[in-house]
């Protein structure tokens, strides 16, 4: 099996390189041309299509996206190019090859109302350009490619790259008082969890393809949208408090300055893009379809903190 991974240097992309390599031949690309001229830049869809036609992968995994939520408000066309048009090109090429396309989306496709976890069938209503373009990408992928898996996730983090938890660790050593939002709810989800689940899903859908009986039905039986987040729920203030508490326990010798973490409403921070208050995602469909259970969000966060604060400092 040949797998093409796009966005190899992102938080999820780096984790995917580790989990996908054992499944077959892995070609991992980023936005810069490879040494042999292969293109992985979603900003150049036609060049990307030529690369797919050359490689003829069995599975395409798109871990690349335009993720600058606030900047997207002033760059809607660039966000749409990368988040909607490029995935459509990937989907068309995958369909032509009879390949699977794995694509990642976001909780931002919903309007964030209410308190119940969103299900895959709930009505979408993005609040900002980023969410709008990610939703457009979902719709275009579904329309163009029979064999697709779209994983909606939220609050992604990893030991490398930039994310909320790492920002809190930095600020906790610089400031005595932090203010953190307490009215936006979701589940911090590790790149390692997303990558592991992706590998499991690929193994299952490609195994189904190998069956001879009812092959056509098997090809698309598992296709669709799934919510992929860690178990449990929290808000940003409780998340920050957990991160800093665990960090202090792991490394009491570090120069922690923070004395107070103050909860504040979203209105305390003015941003270009509106954020949803309810980013809870229901994962029952995913767990039933692929026979897996998802760990509570604290488990992955604690592992990340141990990697950052202990493993990388030994």
C-alpha cells in the first residue's frame, strides 16, 4: 500500500509520519518541493494533482490546512484556496484512482450554541471564515470522492509546534497573573491520538477493500464524516489550570512565576474571528464504526507535558 501524506511538518503531520510508516510505502510532503520535485503545496492545487497522478497512492492523507483563524477574516480567498479548493482537487484525483482520501476538519463548522455535544448529522453554521472554508472543503470532498473519511477534531496539541498548552507553560514562567476564558467548552485532543486513530481507520477501510464478495459495497461502507476528539470536556480556564498544575508537579525546580489564573468571559478578549462557545463533539459514531474507545483528554495532555518537561530535558 502506498500512502501520500500532505502537511508532514504540522503537529498532526509529524505524528502521522510515525503511525503511517508501518502500513506501507509512505511519501510525506510539505509545502516545499521535495528533492525529486514532488509537490505537496495546497496553495498550488494543479501542481499537487500532477504529483498525485505520478505517485498513484492508494491512500491520500491531507493533514495540511489554513489554520490562522483570525487572519482568515482578512484573507478569505487564500483560506478558501487551501481549505476548500485544494481538498476538492485531492478528492477528484483520489476518485480517479479509486483511492481513499483522509481529510481533517474542525468543530468550527458549528455555531457553538447550546451545551450538548454536536453529532455528525447536526446542522452546520460556521461563525467565521475559517469555519466556512473548512465546511466548504468537507462538502467538496464528499461530492467528489466516494471513498473519503473526514475527521472533525478540536483543540489540537502536540509536544512540538505551537499550541495553547505550550503558551500557558511559557506565560506561567513570565507572569504572576493569567486571565483565561471559561465560557468556551471542548476537548483538548492530541496529535498522537488523531494519528493513531487515522492509522486504525486506514487499516480497516483498506482491509474491507481486499474482500472479494460485495466489494463495491465494502469500498464505501465506512466512508463519511466522523468526530474525533478525546473523551471528556473542559473549558480553556480549567485546561490551563490543569496544564500548569501538572507542570509544577513534574518540574517544581522550574522558575514558575504564576500565582493566580483568573477566569474571564470571551468578551474579555477581542478577536477578529468569533469563536464557538460549545465545541463539544459526540464521538459515538466513530467508536462504533471502528471498534475503539477514546481516552479522557487529561491522559494525552499529561503525556505531552511529560515529554516536554522531562524527556526533552534529559
